[in-house]
C-alpha cells in the first residue's frame, strides 16, 4: 500500500478509520525511512 493509494482510498470512502490512519502512518514512515520496513 502506497501513500498515493491511501489518499485515493480516502477520496473514495470519505471516511478515515483508526486502522487506516495507522496503516498510512506506517507506510509513510517506511517510505521516508526504508530501514524501518522489514529490517533488511
């Protein structure tokens, strides 16, 4: 899931759940800091 996908989902759903926010936050952190994701 990319940040662009997340923004698109918000645009189509019109609502933001806590789970969604958490998922986007995680994706954004992973995007900004690749060392976080997978720890590889």
